[in-house]
C-alpha cells in the first residue's frame, strides 16, 4: 500500500505525502430536531436554511434564514450529527 495521494482534478498531477492521523474537519452545518410552538409537531430542519422552514402540519414558520445560521423560533429538541 502506498502512502501517497494525488489531488483529484489537478491538471498538474501533483502528488503529496499522506500524513497518518490527519484529521478531517467536521462540517460547520448540521440538522436539528425542533418542536413547533403552535401544534407541538416535531420535525428535522437544516440549521443554515436559505428558505424559511415551515411546520409540515400547521405551516407555522420554525426559523428565520439570516444568510448564515438560522434564527430558531421554536424549541430545539436535539442537535443531530
């Protein structure tokens, strides 16, 4: 087994050494389970939405998109992932 890797999509054919134990960064975004304040329905929403997520039962808006992390209007039950 070789300890080298090639950069995908590189037109130069660059090869570098693979560093053992190198950490892969975790994504900054995640999904969260929220509870609707109006009807109590629980559903999973993205924490950085571009469109305002609405409750699938009563159409209440659950979060406000801000261009980054959303401003959550409802109770957060659990952060997933």
